[in-house]
C-alpha cells in the first residue's frame, strides 16, 4: 500500500550529502537549448562511473521500497502496485547478480528475479560507458518484464496488445505492450502504469541532456533504426512525438517525494543529479521550441490576444475544445470547456509569465504558448 509522507525529506538516509544549493547557478537566465547544454555541463562535471556491478549496491539507497510497502525490498516500477499488494517482491542483491540472490540474468517467467533495465536501451549505444552504468536511467526491474519491453520506446497503448515470449499482457502490475496511440507514432510501444510515467519521462529527459553530444558516437545506432526515438540532433535529441509524450507524462505525474529521495541517493552514488527533478520547469524552458509547436492541427484554432495583459483571451474553433492551462512547473492551473465558434477564456488570477495551453478536440491535441504580461 502506498504510504503518505508529510515530512518526506526524512526518508533520505541520514548522512547523505544534499545536492548543493548552488548546483544549478550557472544555468540561471538561460533558456532553450543553451539551457539544456549548460545543464549537461553541470551534471557531467561531477559524474563518476561506478561500474556496472556496483548498480546493485546503488539500488540499496536509490530504489529501496520506502514509499509503498516500506519493507526494504527492491522498488520495481514494472511490478509495483501502488494501491494494492505487489504480485511479488525482490530482496536486494549486492553480489552483482552472481552468485545467488534475487538478481540474475536467467529466467523463464515473471516474478523470478530482477536485473538492470536501461530506460534508453543499451543496444542503441553499443553498451558503452558511462551510459550503461548511469543509475539515473538504469533501474531495477523484473527480468522477464525487462525483456518483454525489449527496446521498444515508451508510449500510450491502444487496444491491440502485442504478445511476446508468452508473457501475460498486461503484466501483473498493469504495464503493457501494444500499438501506440500517442500522436505522431504508430509503432509498438511499452506503457508503464500511471504512477511511474513522470518518473520515467524525467529519467529519459535526463539522458537527453547528459548525453546530448554522444548520439552520433561510433557504435550508436542511427536515429533511423526502428524503435530508436532519436531525431539525429544534439539539441532536440528525441523525435518531436517523443518530446511531447515525455512532457505530457511529466506534467500529468509531477515529481514525487520518492523521486526526490532517489535523486539525492543517486547524487551520493555517482556525483550528479537529475535537473528535471530539482527544477521541473526546466523541461518546458529547455524544449520550448518543440513544446510550443502543434502536435497536429485538424481544426482551425485561433487564440488572441497573445501576449495578453488583461484577464481574458478569445479562442475560436470549429470544434468544441477542452482547454487546460499549465504553468512552467507543469502544474495545471486552469481548465475550461470552450464551445465551438468562439468564447472567452478567463485568466484572472494567473501571474505574469509563460504558460502552456493544451487544447483537446475530437481531432486530437495541440499545445500553444501563452504569455501573461
């Protein structure tokens, strides 16, 4: 069962060093890909590769289940049931998976052992270090489900589930593999449960920052290889559909106390942090040029005035629209239904700054930038 922690900072083990308060100071005032690159400089500087086997030791502090069962077992995002008993649990193994223990590489069913899941598949970067050993995107998961996910990208699954290697689909905690219904992609994707979508999104966005200079290294798969979500640039890094998906998950599943504790433990383990856990607003600020562009637009939609100094904006459309307003932290601050043709959106109470409008119609979803002066 999920526990509620009012004083969640107490869950961070005593004696841990905290991420320095000035850690991100050199990124102040930057936006767009200049911000993204400076974040790369910050989180690369102190990163110490601890080795692949040491990940199991790192998981003792980064992925101990202190937030759900609180039973000192491994917190596995592919088997955890936040509001019910888990189908199985694993004891930590500090012997690198061999000999013995609950960590292993051989299995023939779900619930038998856990291993190390690379959220960005290691096959795409030829298992090179330090990507292969980076605890910020290499997490403990059930070995069978890890193999079931394979190297498919993450996404939202429709009704056509994909059978693979005889595993139950959905898996025992509800994660599933199937046809993608996320706008912009039609292949097979893996969808975790809602509880961990934001966690996974921020880990993948970390990867896009930490390794923005490596996508065309020798041994890395081309971005044209099936299932590979890279877009062939250092700046954007991922394809537009993937950035939009990850931002959607980032906003719908905000940073949790568990992630904050994990980030601090990871900082102590390898000397760097995930900036999108410490500063959720950095996602929008770094990929603003992508996130302010429509995913797709089949209905004529106009928004004016923008920027706006008053308390109302006009939205016109040939379809009914559900309008959601998000601040730079990814928090939804307003929601309103707009009837076809045109209607006023009341933004009284919103502070000056940048917002995202997510407009949902029967044709799909588009995202627009809104500036409040």
